[in-house]
C-alpha cells in the first residue's frame, strides 16, 4: 500500500489497525562508470515496496536525495547538507505523527545517510516532546540498511569476494539491473580500482577515486543476482519491521 496512491480516508482506515510506516530513503549520486545515479534510491524504493507488500504495511514516498556531499565533484550528483536532511526528516515525521503514525521504519540505500538519520531521530524525539503531541512518547524510529542485511552481505561475499568493494558495488548495481533491465550500462572498467582512502571533501574524493568506484567491480553484476539480493533483503527486513512494531 503506497501512501501517495492512497486517499486520506484510506490512510485514516489504515491507522485504525496500524501505526507503522515504511519510509524508503536513498541518494542521487554517482555510482561509477556503469552505476545509475539513482542507484541508492532505486534499491531502497524497490525493497521497501516489497517489504510493504509482504507485511501489509503502508510505504511512504521515497526520499531520493540524501547526504552525498563527497560525491558532488562528479556530474549529476545532488546532495543535501546534513542539517538540511535532518530538517526534512523532522518535518516529515512531525506531520506524520500528527496524523497518527507512531512507528517509522526507514529502509536505507546509502551509507552516507546513516549518521544523519540517527541524529535526525534524536531531533525528532526532542521536538515532539516539546510539542506535547498526544502519544508523542510512543514514537519510535529505526533504520534498516538493506545492503547490511546479514543474508545480503554473505551472498555478496560468496559471489564477489573482495571485488564487492564499498561503493558502486556489484550487489547494488545488480539490484538496479533487476528493477530496470532496460537501463543496464556497460563501460570498460580498469582492473586497478582505488580503495582504503578515508572520505573527506568532494575534490579529495574524486582525486583518490577518479572513476567513482571504491574497491568494487560492478561488471560482475547480473539481473539474476539482483533478484536474489532483492528477495533476501525483503525477507530479512520484513522480519525486522514486524519485530520493530512489536517492540516496547
């Protein structure tokens, strides 16, 4: 059930039986010579929809732009500052809490969002407490990073070993190939790919990772792999969501 394809009476009826909401969040950033710029949002959205169908939960519109300032030296990347993303999440959850939602499960597709999301959750709890909204103390936020699911991580290591890398990975590229098989990209990839440098500013990042990859070989990706990653993530995150709803 998608929030944006529902009417307000349908949302009102949903809230009579559940206060849970799944929110996909990703990023709009470079993913190397063959990875789609929307990779992180595409993966999060597809998996969130799959979880929503599995557990009969409502799924919010995807937050497509995240915190990706270190990728902005590559054309096409769009980023929010951490403070801006925190404010976006705060405004989202304030409105949704006023509507009656209480459990917010973010399915995240971008590692650069994790620290900002955790900071945003603290801001939300603080803000709602001072608004004195009814049942504000019942609001809970949790993030599930699909690429960190145990089953996904193990399968990526089994198939790709050290060539999985940490950005523009074959696992995430595979999921986009499964979702959008008509948009599979090909390019000559150098076997020499940088890894191990810390992340600072955008120009420094591009200097150390000139083609945008971080230790990865996305040429290993296939749509068939992407389907299996998708199914593994949906299964594991569905269980996580249900446990989250039942937690104190």
